């Protein structure tokens, strides 16, 4: 972001919530733009180039899930969903559509700011993971350039998906618990909710299999977490 203030698009149809978020985000020196419905959110996301979108799911015109779905067709912009506590199925669907995180209403401003900071930290252009890692099926992850490929062909991953795959590959053949992945990849504690990990793994595995079935070496370890399985000697 070249030392400029991060630009956050806040999408909510409740004026009181918008005012609260704009006040607190601006006080933290973020640049804030707002939308009150899904159609306006899509237009601003394309025109303003936000660094992060704070997206309420219950929106007029175009609902939040459809906004997330549409954005993920062409954009890797980080998305934090805002949901009511009773909308568990929407949270799961939103994560599977590619949202990076979610937070439930009513939320504390302190928790929201921590989540925003953690998501933005992953988008810093000078952040590198380290050396090149090689995986099975021609998988190659360049930590310095943050580029992924399978058999020499580019593999399109979101920032979160790249960090998740890099962490698993770096710890090849070792079980990574969901809690440890939350800490190392997301950068904070989700309060014990590991659905974000499962949803991100699901998307990641689907992308790997689409590129080359041999490239997906991620395995679920029941009751624990996941591991990237190398070729047995």
C-alpha cells in the first residue's frame, strides 16, 4: 500500500452501524468509503480499489453472499463478513465463497479492529514468506515473489490461500492443528471457531485438483487438523 492509509469499503444498510464504523475506522487513520446496498458495493469495489471490504450479509438489492460471489470471480480483495449470530449457514457459505473472515453482530470494536489489522497485514507488498518450496505434482511456491504454479502453469490463489498452502508445505508430513493454522496463517485467535480453516482448505484443495489432481496432497487428520503429505521414500 506504499505507506498510504489502507482504504476500507464498509457495506451496511443500517445508518447507525455505518456511522459507528466510519468513526472508529477513521480514528484509526484508515480511509473509509461506504455503501448502503449490494449494487453500490459492487460498483465501488470495482471503481475505488479498496484494500479490504467489510461486508454485511443482509443487504437490499443484492445480498452480501451474492456480492461476495461476484467479487470472487475477478478479485482477491480481502473480505470480512458481518453477520447476525443466528446466520450460521450464511457464515459457512460465505467462507466457502472466498471470504477471509467473519465477525458476528453485536461485535466489539476492539475485536473488529484486531481482525482488520490481521487481514491487512497479509496484504503488505513487502511481506515475503521465504524461499521457494517444491511440492508433489509440479507444485512450486515462490515465497519471495508470492507466486504459485503447478507444472509451470500459474496457480491462482488468494493471499490467504497462498499463506495456508505455504505453511502446510513448509511443515510437510507434520500435522498442523486447526488452532495452529489459525494462529500462523490468520494471525490471531478465532475464539475456537475453526470453520474458516476448513472452508479455506476446501477451496484450496479444489484449486489444486483443478490444476492437477496429483498436486493435491493435503490430507485431513481426523480430530486434529491437516497435513501436506510428501512422497513416501
